[in-house]
């Protein structure tokens, strides 16, 4: 790993920051301060290296005596033990693993970070980073920013960024896609028109047979919003004052949604996870929009594959919601160089593929997604392809005011053929704005 050329003045400031972080105090690398190791500003973040004789800069090296503590969830531990050993072999830095549930790491960091008890590196879902950044708990991914942007899927980079600053080192991704029964669809449908035509001869409510199902909640129904130009909170889903769920694109998407009622003649509330899972397992549901968490329910029961959700009318790809997990560096770490090196090492193509092999985690790295291990997997390849046409689920608190009104709007438009789509969406947006204002 080579650093790019840095300004001399900036480099000197960084070296001073590194020496301050590594020296003094109790002799363990802690300087006795409860302040972060480095500013969260990219311009004052990590350390550099002196140019070599050939004009290139020498490889970044960890602080002398560095040792790291890494937080990780139970299910990732076997993989992380292997990863930690490989990192120590390459960099000479010992790594201690501490088991912390994935959903608890953000909360623990808020209390354990300032008290110097937190992991130097941890994993967070993308919807938790805004709060962590505002609290000054994370260091930017500045030294390896260019490399990260070049190697990771765009949606993963976007999800690991807050207010234009990249903080995360993307680790794994998830989204939902189209499960298709290969006995009914030897090749997955590319358009919704194909599904409509198939449904004309397959769908039979008396026999409990249906062409396609998805749950009528905002998460799974987002393709009928985002694929048509609608949006939740501004174009980057961070502005609670710009709700685009009654925009022309959203109205068009809801109108298209309503047009599909003949191929799924059920009330919205009757389409549940349990119902569609059982029907797909029984061969009575041809197409099921679901996530990687459901693959195990159908293995050895259904001859199926996973593919991207079909394109919407006009040819635009269907846009799903996605989630991204990334490694982050604790701003209070006494070893900010070693911690950055570990996060970047862990996020490499090779290690993401190894994580996939051991745990099934879907890589965020673009080259990993093209590797035969992924491309030849009949399930994971479809999720990865869909992820490339996904939008990270909003991470702002305003999302909590939106889910129930949005579900009600989907239900109204689907169940009531007399309901005016624009008026329904206008009323829903008013309800959401009122709820946000009262938060």
C-alpha cells in the first residue's frame, strides 16, 4: 500500500499528531487524555511517510509498539480470528478480539470511546454513522479514501459517507432481490411485462397460485418509488425537509403499482412474509422478492435462483433499499495508523471473499463481486447485481416518522381502486411532516 503525495506542511502536522498519540502517559500508548487521537477533519487526520529515492512514498507503517482491540459480533468471530492472525503476520501488530453484538457497537462506542475502553476498530451499519460522527467518535477514511472509492461499489461508498466525508471501509452489503423458481422460470424475467404475461396463465387465487409477491411495507415497496424518480428525504436521503413521496415520480410509481393488482389479487395486509415463504416453498409462488436471510428457507426445497428485480416500464432498473456494514476507526484510538491499516486490510478484496466463504457475507468490493466465487453462486450473484442498483436506506431519525404512514398509503392505493393516488400521497406526506415536527 503506497500513500499518495501529501503536502509537506500537512505531513509534518500529521507526524506531530502521531507522536502525540503514541507517546507519554501510562507507557501503553495512551496519553492519558480523553480527547480523540486526531481531529475528525480530513485535513488533520492520519500520518504520512517520507518519499523514497525513486520518488514514491514508502509504505505506511504502524506506530512502534502498536496493539489493537477489534470489536466483532459472535457470528463473525471464526473469520476475524483468521484475519487478525494474518494482519499480525504482515504488520507485526497483535490484535485482540472482543465479542460485541453488531447492534450494540454504536451505543458502546459512545460510552467506551471517551473512556478508552472501546475497540480501536469496529463494525457499524450505515444508518448509525451519522450519530457517531456528530459525537466525534469516528476518524475519517482519509489516507485510503482514493483506494476505497476506486474499489468499492458506489452505493457502499455513499452509505459509508456523512456530509461528504468518507468514514467507513466497506465490509459487506445486503439488499433484497428476485427469487425465481427455475421450474417455472428457467431464466429470470427482465421486465415486469414478462411477469404480467406469465401471470395471465399461472395466477389462480382459488388454487392459491400467484406469479409474484412482495410485502407492502416501505422497505420492500421502495422500488415503486425510487425506480420512478421518487425519494424519501431529498436526493441523498438526508434532508427531512424535502419529502419526495408525492413528487411526480412517486405518483407515477404508485400508479404502476396499482396496475399490478390483477396479477396479485389479494389485499395488501394478506401478503405477509410467512404466506409468501410458504407458497414459494410449495411451488405455488413463482417469484418472491426477498433478502439473503431467506435463502436457507428454500435450499434443498426449491429449484431456485436469485436475480435483480425486473426493470420498470421505460427501461429503468428497479431500485431497492440496501444496507451496508463497514469497518470504522474509533477516534479515541491511541494507534490511529495501525487502526487505519487494519480497517483497510480487512476491507480488501481477498479478505471480503474469505469472509464470504466463511460466513456468507456479500462483498462490497467491486472486483470481489466479479470473482467466480460470487458470479457462480446462484444466489449471492443476484443480490450483488441488485445492490449495484440500490439506494442505502436513510439513516436519519426522521425515517421513524415515515414507515407507518407510507405503509398505510401503499395499502390504500392497492386495496381501494377508487382512491386518488396524488391525494393519498399528499395526505401521507402531511402526516409525516407533522410527525417529524413533533419529534
